[in-house]
C-alpha cells in the first residue's frame, strides 16, 4: 500500500466519521468507493476489491457508529429499546444480505451499491421532515419493520443501514430528526456485526487477497479508516446538536451523488 493510498484512506475515515455522527449513517457511502479505488489500484481484481471494500467498511462502521451513539447517549436522545430491537433484527437480516452479496458478481454489487447511494442522495435532497411528529410509536412490531430492511441493505451493500433507518424512524416511528440520528447509530452498531461476520466467512477460501486480510476484511485498511473515523464521529455528533442538519446535509448529498456515480464508472 503506497503513501498516497494511506493518506486517501485516512481522509476517507475523517469524512465517514463526521458523516456518521452528524447524520446517523455508517459512513460507508464514503469508505466503500474509496477503498474500492485503492484496492483496484493495487491490482486486486474488481470482484474481490468490491467485496473487500464492503467487508472492511462494515468493520469500520461498528466502532464508528458506537462512538457516535455514545456521544448522543450522553446527550440523552438515544431511544435504546428501539435501537436494540431494530439492531437485533437488523443483525440477522444483515447476515442474510451478506450471504447473498458474497455470491454475486462484483459488477452487480457495484451497481446495487451505486443505486442505493444515489437513491439515498435523492431522498435526502427532496425529503423534508414534518414539523410535528405526533406521539412516538412504541409498538415493537414497528421497530421490527425498521430492522428488516435496514439489515438487508446493510449486509448487501455494507452501508451500515442508517440511510434506511433514519428516514424510517422519522416517517414510521415519528422520531424527531435528532432522535432518529442518535437511535440509528445505536442500531447500526449491532446490525453491522451480522454482515461483517458473513463477509469474513465468505472470503476465507478466496485467493489473491492483499496481506493482513481475514476473509473480506483487510486489517490495514480497517486500522487507517477506524483511527480517523472514530474521533470524527464524536465531532459529527456534537455538531448535530449545535447546527440544523440542513446546513451541512447538502455537502453530503453532493458526496453521495459523486460516490454513487463513481461506482457506475462515470468518473473513470
């Protein structure tokens, strides 16, 4: 891994961590495309590179989301009962989603990832949270309904699930934006475990992986991303409580469009 690759991964970790704490997402919409570019530049085949990027990204999502969730917890806005049930359902579904992903061609995974990221960017661009939410729904079956799609998307794309969980919590559970962001991080911390385990198992017999890899988890890339993202998740979480999210969300919408289109090969 070159010096340029190391600097690139650290920078991706900074952006992913800040986005995680601020928006309640795992940050993989930044990490996965960047890792894919780094791995392919190292001569790793496309099919292996995308799965390695997704698996490693999920491993980074876990501590990064936990860091952001802890900061939000200290501010008293995490709905832990909902987070635990959504996370538990998401964990099982993430394993199922990852089980499908490891059997798909790399090109198909890239298209799925790009489609989900672009769709999430469009949703963030056009969706306006309601000014009044009504009484929060506490029926556990509503929480399960959030956990299932969150987990499937997480395992299939490595996105952590926050891009699905946050809007569902706002629209279905009637959470405020801050509650949804905070609770999503708690749920995503648990959900990411299911997908990560399956990517580690699925890559055990794969040849041509870079050094320091355990299945589709590269420890070197993980360390570089995690070291920079965990601290920045704290910064993002603090920022989320100081500024209206809409003042910064357009930056991330732009990043999401760029990363999504990049996975379609638009930018080379």
